[in-house]
């Protein structure tokens, strides 16, 4: 796979990710929801931490997370270039590029969104205000995709969780998160294809290391 193809994948995902985030940030206020279908809606929320709402507490926690994303992105770029140089399977390179694109997309939010946007609490955010809502590396990740597949009721006799309605997959995510998730699943599902030579080499090596039995003289093992 030629380098430009990998970086084209990254570029397309990044453009789509940032365009959707910019649109939501400049057209919706925090918490607003726009129904698209009975099961799909655009729901504007901001994530101060990691996936599934996990948070590293305090300003230093946010700075550490943003700095970690920066380091991870640099490492990801090196890894993609290494895969291309080693002529890795194109599917593995493409999936890895999707994961890297997602990481870069969320890194952009956490790095500069606090500086280039006003907050979304009192209304629609303004782009390039006199003062942003947070400092450099302290921005919030914009999430907007909400898929309501179904809800279910847990009977009251069930300990702790009983007596309440629950929504299947209540998490709200973005294009970058989707790219990361899809990339990971592609690697998990097709790892046998992507690493076929490594698996074959491992089996050959194991067979060569097994003791050979002399049928005519079993003692010579």
C-alpha cells in the first residue's frame, strides 16, 4: 500500500469528523437534540475525558490526557510509516489508519477547541471569540451521534438495578470514535488474514522444533 493511500484515509476521516463537530458546535447548544429517525438523533454533548465518560480529575488530569493523545498520535504516524515500509497487508494498514485518524480527530478537540470556541452552555458557541472557554490542551471532545436501538425494563425484584428503564448503548459518540471502533474490529476479525505469514511461520517453527522419532529405533529420540 502506497503512503498516500493511508494518509488519504486519515484525511477523509479527519475532514468528516471536524466538519460534523464544527457544525454541531456552531449550530447547537449543549444538550440540544435533533431527531433524524426513530432510532437515530444528533445530540450535542461534550466529553471532558476518555471513552464512555471516564475522566481524569482536575486540570492536570486533562492536561495529561491531552499530552498523552499528542504522544500517541506521533507514535501512530511512525507506526503507519513502519507498516508501509515493511509492506504489511493493506487491510491492516487501512484499519490502523482509521484508528490513527480517530485519535487525531479527538486530539484536535482536546488541544485547541477550548481556545478557538466559546462555551456552549448559554447558547450556540462562537468561533474565534475574544476568549475561549478553556486553555490550550484543555478543550472538550464534541460528541453528537446517539443511536437509540431499544430500551428495556428491569423488574423490581432485581437487586440494585431493578425497577428502572434502561437504554441499550446509551453512549453518545462522534465520527472519530466510530473510526477507532471500526478499525479495531476490522483488525480483530481479519487478523488471520493480516498476519497469515506470521501464523504460518510460527507453525513451521514449532514443527521444526518438535523432537523427531526414529521409528526403527524408538530409543533414538
